[in-house]
C-alpha cells in the first residue's frame, strides 16, 4: 500500500507498507526517512529535532547530496548541493509484487537550480522497498555541455550506541581524513572513540556495520568512495537539528562519488549510483 500524506505545514511524504517492510519518503529531497523490515528494528536514524519544513534538509534518514558532495568551491553555495532541499515529483510506482514496492522520484532543472548550477539535468531516485532496501540515483546530462558531479547517499544508520559498533570491509583502504586533510591507510575495522570524518577510496567490497545482535550489509555500485562520519561530542553540540548526545545514536556510511571519484558526464550520458542495504 502506498499513501500520500501531508503535514499541517504542507510538507508532503509517501508512506509505504507491504508484506516485507514499511518506509516513509519525503517528496522534498526524495528523502527516505524511515525503513523498517517487519520484525526488525528501524534501520535509519532520524533526529527527533529534525525539521520537516520546505527548504530545510531533514536531519537523518538518507539525504541525497547532489550535484556536489560537501562544500562547493564557491563557499556561498549550500553544502551537499541543492537536491536535498528541492521538491521531487513522484513519477512511477510498482506494487505488482506484494513483498516489493518500487518508487521513482524525479527532479529536473528549474529557474532556481540554474542560479546555483548552470546545467540542464535529469535526476531520478529509484527506491525498492522489501526485506532489503535498494536506492539507485541516476543522473542524466540533458544539457548541451558536459558537466561534472560529486554526490552521496548520506545514510544515517540507527545504532544501539556508538561504543558498540564496528565497520568492516574497509581494511587496507586509503582514506582522506577530512579533519586533517591527510591520507592514511585503514588497518582492520573502524571503531569510534572520537570524531571521524573520512573519505575512503578504491572501495570495491561489501561493508558491514556490526552492532550488538545485528549486522547490516551495504553493497554499493557506481561508486568507489565511501564516507564514514560521526560528529562526536563537540561538533554534535554545534550541529543543527541534533540534540546534544545524538552522536551516540547514529553513524553515517555514505555511498559516494566524492573527490577523485567524481563523474564527468557528456551530453546524453548517464551515471547511476546504487546502494543496497541488507538488514
Ligand atoms: C558529512 C560530512 O558527509 O556530512 C561532514 O563529511 C558533515 O563533514 C556532515 O558535517 C553533515 O553535513 P550537513 O550539511 O548535513 O550538516
């Protein structure tokens, strides 16, 4: 079942219920902010202080960072691009299998987007909700000039406590530490005792998020960069729409095309960034 819902302030979202799972997706940003397979815990973290308001990115779930990841060279432009605060259109649904719901949300250039980024584009997010979750973000260059993108599916995972988790699958990978701008090589799995903000490169394997009594597997394609982020105490206290100790409740593992993993698209060319979550 697929229901269109609207908050009193006009903020629209879609609620999905099928035989395998439930999910909620905001039209703004094509932002999935809840995914729960039946008999399992909520997979995504959502800040209880999150705004559901036009023009403000939801804090939690899976923000779509596009057409740039992080800060733009022009620092007056919004961090992580404009897709996460743009209203998408629901352009396709498929409920033919009672265990799988498929949704397609679409964004194209507007007068507003052309002021921030001067290209015509087609952006589609295909979401498949079942006992696993798949997101495919397809960018098509509909302009007459080539363009370059960086991007991420910026997933906030719901965890029991930051001190309980380990992330594996990135052993031996080189990463850029965004806090020091230095490169290092990962040894073993990642655990958290302080702020971590890293871009792993050359990633070509599954990633596992291990928590007490559960493991979530993440399979990425169209991507060789993965961002691992937790703000820890001080940054968390400074962040918008996050309570003081929220850093204990989530970790971000972001399926990305970041930094050297940017994509250059010629006119009519497409690129798809894909993430599958196996809870
Ligand atoms: C991460 C970055 O991807 O996003 C962090 O690596 C950043 O540096 C975080 O703080 C959250 O960004 P924002 O714009 O949603 O507050």
